[in-house]
């Protein structure tokens, strides 16, 4: 087993990886920017190395700085977490070229799934259904209009190298299409350095369902059920639950087996997530994330598996050691993403934490690096904590979540806790009757 792992990330996910390593007897190296020198993941690591100034491009996105830190600390492996360089195929390749182990998929799989068009064709060939749309990138407005007329409006224009809602625009008619195409291209170029976009049929009231898989590179693949990530604003997930209220056991096993078989066919290794839109009993592939997901804890809560531990074992060359029939699902879990932002305007709200009290009790987990006196920096994503609750069934889970939200105290800045409390009182949510557009309608956001 690895003796020392460098964690190329920050915040709660860096802390999450540290905890898994410590339980496995592995020493950890934290990297940090100057803005994060007092962060909890830095304070609790066995070693820490400053890799640059606050701007992510000069620190957490700096491959030379991270590889140098790994060399200085004599690390055996690098875990990228999520975000930053976690889905950068070039980084994964450079890690291996410098004789470190990348705790994640092979570079070629990261590259394949990072290109949305290539990924769509790959999974289509592997037997996964896809949303009707363009076969590749759209060259110009004339081609876009032709494709739109064939599949019908509304049309979703998406960046081929995109994610997180960037480079994504909705055209309701032929009149909208030219401007949407132009705007999507400009955003794609600005955020991803690649202006190419493609088109998909826009589904009216779909759920966002994703399947978690684990593969060891020896042909052994299991799925760990689904997560429902339909509660979103501006294509950003707000709350996730597992299992989905929209699926029954037959649908769950069917799509899970399809996803696992597709991953087996491409020879994938490590944790990965295949995301779908689900409408009228049909699944349509969106994308595959070749990394650990923010919402992985709810899968851990219903399966009892430590996904970070499994990633480390697989990267070290170990087989899974269990089959699909050995995976058991128990109860229901929900994760609330707690952001440092105004609960109504969603404006970021960095600042210094005053009083801090995290909820606890049976079935309650908080993944966070917050503490009283800690200053939340303005340079990074606004998510500061994840509240994860498990119950024997969905009703118990909801009751436990209401109680936990009422106990959670984060003083000194605005947070999204009031938004989650509002959700707990909405009949549609309590009944599990929502889709990916429901939350935006609730809070008055437009597409």
C-alpha cells in the first residue's frame, strides 16, 4: 500500500481524503495557496506545502507546483479530489510520467469522457441510450438550424469541453438560435479554451439521475445504485438523494447494469459516475464524470462502502474483492450543499466564521473544514459544507434532515441553510415530485 499520498485539492474534499488515508495508515501531504494557510485540511495533514498565491491558476491548477510538491515530499501517489485538475488528462499523464500514481482513471479515459461528443459516441457504441442531437460539433448557424428543425425545439446548446452549466444555452425557437449559439461559443472559449459546441433535444420535465460505478481495471465492475440530482439552479446541484424517489428496483437494476457493462467494455478503472436525464421511463446519457463526485457521501451512507478508500485500493493495484450481488442498499440518504451565499439572491458571501455548531446524532454526517474564527476566502467555489443525513426510509431521513438543519449554526456570513429549510416545507419535494426545472421555478430564476 502507498506510504504517502499528496492531495491536490482543498477544503472539505481534501479533508475527506485525509481521513480515508489516515484510517488506512497512509501519511498525507496537503498543498495549499497562501489564502488557505489556516484551512483545516492544512492543519490536520501530516505535512503541508504552499504551492502559490490565492488565484487557482497559480496554485491548485498549477501542474508544476503540485508535481514539485509531490517530489519534495516523496509522495507515492496523488489524489486529485474533484474540480481543479481532477478531470485533466494531461495532469493524470504527467503524474504517471513523474513516477507517481494517479488515484483515478487512466488518462485516456479522462480524455475520452472529457470530450462530450466523443463520450456520447463511445457510450452509444457501448449500448447506452443518448439524447437526440447533433452527431458532433456544430459548424455554423445554417447547420444548427437544420439540426434543430429535424429534432424540434427547444434545443440545448452545450460546450463539448464543458461542465457545471458553462457554455450551455437554451434556444426556444429559430429566432433564438443564432444568439444562443454565439453566446455558448464565447462562454466555451472563455471557460474551457475550446469554442466547440453541440446540440441536444431539450427535455421538458426530466429527472437528473446518475449511476455510481467502481471498476478495478481487471474487468470487475459494480454499480452502487443511483443518486437523484434533480434539484438544481443554473445547472448547479443544490441537494441530492439516494435512492431516487422516481425509480423502482427494476428500473434501478436495469440502468445500473447497463452503466456497469458499458464501463466494462471500455476497460475503465477507478470510481466514475454516468449521468442521465430520465423522463417517461426512459434514460438518456448526459455525460460521464471520471472522478469522485461532490455527492458521493449519500452513496456511502446507503451502501456502507468508503469510495475514497476503494479508489486508493484500486490505484494501488488491488481488485474489487466483491461482486454486484454483494452490494446491498440500506435506507435513504440526502445531502444538502451548504454554500456561503445569500439564500435568495445566491450572491457569494465570504467572511469570517463567528459561532459555529455542526449538527450531530444518529445518521448525521457533516463534511466540512469550517471552524469558529476561520475566514472563508473569496477566491474559490462557495460550497463550505455538506450536510448528509441517513434514515431507514425517506420519511425518517426527511425528519432527521429538518432537525439537523435547525441545529446547524454558521454565524458571520450568509449561507444556503434557509433555502434548504424552505425545501423541507414544500409539498412537491416532500412527495418526491420534482424535476430539474422545479427549483428554479420555486426561487424565481429564469433559464
